[in-house]
C-alpha cells in the first residue's frame, strides 16, 4: 500500500514535498515505498522525480535497469534542465559505469571548465563542488592515463586545493612507484595528520618496503587487514601478500607461509563467486611459486602439512584395501563398500589434480 501521506500530498499537488518524502525513504533504504511514490510522481510528469529514479538505478538497483545505470532518466531530466550541474555529474557517472569513459570524461571536463552551482532548488541530489569534480577527473587520469599525466594533474589540483586528501594520496602513490620515497613519506604523513585514511597507511607500507623497513611495513598492512575483516576481507588480498613478502625478507618464514595461504584462500573464495580476472590468476600463481620456494627451504606448510595423508596416497591405500577385501571371505556388502570408497577417493584425487592444473 502506497504511503498515505504521500498520496495526500500528491492529490493536493504538493509534488515537491512528496518528492522530499520519497528521498527520505530512499535514504532509509525503504526502496519499496520510495519506488511507489516515485512512480506516482513520474505519472504526474513531475520533472524533479526523474533524477532520483536514475540515482536509484545507478546505486541501489542490483540490475541497474538492464545496465542502463539510470542514464535514460538523467537524459530526460537534462532535456528540460540542461544546465543542471548535479545531474550532468550523475550522467557522467552513469556513462562511466556503462563503459563510455570518453563521454564521461568530456562531461566532467566541461563541468570543471564551466563550473557553476546547479540553479534548481528542488534538486535533492547534492551538487558536486568543483573540487570533487576535479578529484573525479584525477581518478580517471590515474586509471586511464600515464603516470606523468596523472602526477602533473595531481600537482595542478594541489596547487588549487592544497588540502585535497585524494590528490595527496595519488601523488604519494606515484612518487612511491618512482622510488621517490622520502618525498612520498612526507606527503603521506601530511595527509594522515589531516585525516587517518587507510589508503594512506597502506601507501606508507609500500614506501617502507622500498626503504627495506619491513617491520614498519607489516604494521601498516596489519592496520589495513584489520580494517577489512568480515565481509570486506576480499579487499585485503594485496596486503596479505605484501605482508608475506615482507615476512620472507625478515626470515619469518612460518608466518609468511600462513599469509600466503590466507591470500590464496581469499582468492579461491572469490573464484567460487565469480571468475578470477587475470590479475587474480597471476597473484595465485605467484603465491604458489613463493610457497614452493619456502617448501624447498624445508618450511612446513601447516595447512597442507606433510603429516596429512594426501589424496593420491589414499587412492593407493584404498585400492590395496579393495583388492584385499575381494580376496577375503567377507560378505558382498563389505566388498561393495570398499570398492565404492576406492572409487570416490580416486575421483576426488583426479578432480583435485584437474583443478590444480589450472594454476
């Protein structure tokens, strides 16, 4: 049943208040009532309801309106209000989500060059500041363009907005990559004094690796790992792996083995839900290689210990048992059970070999 208050407001043609009510429900994650009110407002051709619907498909709808990401609603709104900064920004995000990176970049560039605050008071989606638009462009530059271009733009952004956390972090990351560690460390420390951002702590860990200060690096990675426990643990793969490499440098091989196993466990857990990308497969292979090097050094893998009977050995054990039982004077049920156990073990061993051969 549609919200009674909303129906009353719409019947009284108080569309703006009804739209505000729908937005409150949206913020409270009550999507059912939000959509009911939004549909009624769209039926009344209330223009300010369009971007809210687009925003819903952009960030909340699991199917993103058949991967349109709300763009058709943003476009329809912009037909009526083409000078809306807020909704042009949302359209840029939707275009990027659809893979239209160049179009998205052009919109952002245009918004920055001709920046003005959105003139419509009934828009409920926050208008982005020019600084935020510039930061979005920096992210795009970092992901798509050369390190040199990105560093130049980060410097330009810091010249205009010296307190931009994002610009400081990206610049520090690039400096670290270029082995300009002292300058990178100063920048990260400056950033962390302003705001304790996990990404800054992790960049600091990378800097310490470059400086061969692995104890300090591990402390940084541990902070990152701890911050992403539970459902977000999959995001900490890289940090577990880097921690393992630092532990190897410190000759703490048993701990390194545990970290490598943890890295692999998380990667394989991701694979259960979705296919691994090339980066994930490469990291898995790297972990296997690093584990093998530790095993060659005589470091025990406690998770897959040498004391654990592996499947291939079990196959031979149960094969011998099955043969023995078939020659002994035992009833048919026992013989059948022994043969079934052998077959199950053999199939499991074969499946394991096929699975592992992929890596």
